């Protein structure tokens, strides 16, 4: 039953009320099989808003015949058509004659295989002969049932889908029943209170249309923050709450000196190979480190010399790496592989500060992009975001670092931390940080940490009794976990769904 074209919505609501007056409840698939879903839903919402009807929505999958299956229903299955052609030929039928008689080479080929399997026909020399007098065309019978009822035994459905004879479609239906204010006619509802109604007093008996406070309103096409930016802002707020100062990280290109040498990474380290690092070709090198402003009074020449001596022959209680340190290698320009290069520059600047003759404690953090010459896959890109924190103070211990990590990650909703000894050239001791992830049902690595080495800190001019914690984690992994993303290329790059960016909710890390 379809609504008339003159007033589709109004006529349909009347038809729904009339159908309910005869039978309660009713099914939309039986009472209104030909009405479009959108029209029926609009009419039901109109009636439900007035409490005249109530309805429940149900979804189910139904099987529909593909064009090939419709041909089978009309003319029989491929195997049945092959059998019938062979049976009618008393002396047998050659394959060429079979194809000619059926008129479809593909049907003849597919039907032969099925007919052989069912043992309806066999090959006798160059001809095909029938083995039985009659058959039951099971495939055709099954498709007829599905055509009428849209359903069948699940095993049969699966088999016919595998043969590409069926397609499954989601069908939405409604179970409609009378509401508390059911009536055969809809009461006229006023949408505005007018001066005439007030003057005449008709407003006292008028029925006013209620406000729909659940209406979403028109799409404003506003801008949207990327999920990485949302998680980044949450983590930034955690740092600020814990007394950290944000480091300037807008310099993507660094010299090998700041990116590697100041961090006590030897020049033969694999991380400095072309397979792991992007080197800049124009210009290929930087100048020696020096003051960045007129107010910068730090002794960069002494720092440069200290770093070279710590590498070559050892210094500050260390024997060094014992190799010939190359200034040219140190000045090669690279796309920074970690934001720890910025941390080194900030600690060097801190070493030049004095409060009552003493270097003051400090807390720094940064969240920005770094670059690695990685093979791109589901969990790796050539660029990603690193979250890094540095704490410089006196009397710090390894236990204090572990306690701080528990507090920091606890504010992100990550608990039950586990620590594993690790190696970093610039920290000793070093620890990888793990946590059990309930959603993934496994223990995952969430960060790295350690205490910066004396070869790195004392070369800057920091006092021997100052201890510096360093820790870091990636921004992409917690974002992927928070939003249920399994492939990092769906978070960054050309495969990103802009609809997902626009509609994803604001992130709220579970803080204690």
C-alpha cells in the first residue's frame, strides 16, 4: 500500500491509524510493503511525537537473487539444463553439440561439472550420456523458496552465496502499536501563539505542537580538529598541571652535533646510517654551534670541545668511545630523528643560568614531529610525533623516576606499569615502560625512559650533583588505541577519511 501523490505524508498517517484500528499491533512489512523507508519513518515519527502510536524498529538481513539466479528460477539450474539436454539425446551428446544446444558456453561448462559431481551424467567415449532417468533440481527449488520467503537454511544460503547466486541486504521493519492518545484523526496543532488567538481566547482550547529538543539542527560545516591534535592537547594539559614548561620545537632540521653528538651517540652508531636517518643535501652541512641572540652568553666553543673529548678519549670519569671524532660528520644536516635534540639545547641553556650561584631545577616537555627512514607499514610511517619530558633536579633516584612514570601515565588512565632494563647511548640506567592493555588483551610498550649520562650533562656545564630524568612516548599509538584505529595510514596520509576527522568525538583521557 503506497500513499497517494497529492499529500503523501498526511495520507500515510491516516492509513497507519486506520490499519491500527483494525489490528493492533501491525508489521510494516505486511501492512505497507511498498512504502519507502524514509516516508514511513517520517509518518511514524509524526504520530509518535503526538503519542498516537508507538513503534519499534528491527533490522534483519534478507537474501535476494542475483540476475543469474533469476535465470535459474525461470529455466532451471545449469546442471539440470545440461542433464536434460543429454537425456533427450538417446545416443549421447558431444560437448560441442551440448554447447550449441544450450546456447551458452559458460552454462554448459559449469553445468557439466555439477552434473558429473551429482552422477547424473558420464562420459562415454567422446559423448556425454545420462545415468538416471530423472532428477530433482534442488538448486532451482531452493532459489524459489528464497525468492518467496527471502530466507532459508543458513548452510544453503552460505553455499548459494559462494556460488554468487545470492546477495544479502539489510531490511528495516517496524512493529507499530497504538499509543496512549490514539485516534483515527490527527488533531490540528498550532505552531505559534498569535495576537488573534490571545484576543479571541482560542488559545485556551488550542493544541500546540511541542518543541523537539532532540532535533540536531542544520549542519554548520564547522572546522574539526584532527584526533592527534585532540590527544596532544590532553597530554599538554597533563604536563602543564605537573609544572612543566613547553620547549620550542619548530626546528625540524638539526645538525648531527645536536641530534647525535651532544647525546653521546657515537658517529659509528647504526642510527646515523642512511637506512635510519634522512640527511639534507642542500645545504649539506651547518656551521659550528654558536649564540642564537645577542643575549646568549654561553660558551659554545668550550661545549663543542667537551663533546669531542668525551667521544674520543673520554672525560668526566668515562673512557669514551675511543675513535677519531669527525667535525665534518658532526655538522651534517639531518631531519631530526627525535626531539631530544631540543632537550639537549635546553639543558645547555639551563647550565648557563644561576640562582644564588646554583643551577635551578627545571621541568621541560615537548610534543612534535620527528623523522625516521622507516619502511611504511600498518604501524610505522616515516614521520611521527614524539612526546618527551625532562626533569632536572638534585637528589633524584631511579626509584623516583619509576614513581613519576606511574603518576604521569596514571593521569592518562594507564596503570599497572612494568619496567624493563634497556640501552640508550645517552641514558644509564635506561628502562622501557610497558603496560597491560585490556582492549588488546596483551602487554604493550608505551614508552622509554632513563637518567642522562654524565658524559652528556657535565659537557654542558651542569653540576655533578644534578640528576636529569628523560622519558618519551609516541603520540600516534595512544591515539590509535583511543579511537580504535588499527592502521596508522588511516590516521595520517592520503587514506584518512575526512568524515571520520569531522565526526570523531573529543578525547578525554581517563584521569585519576
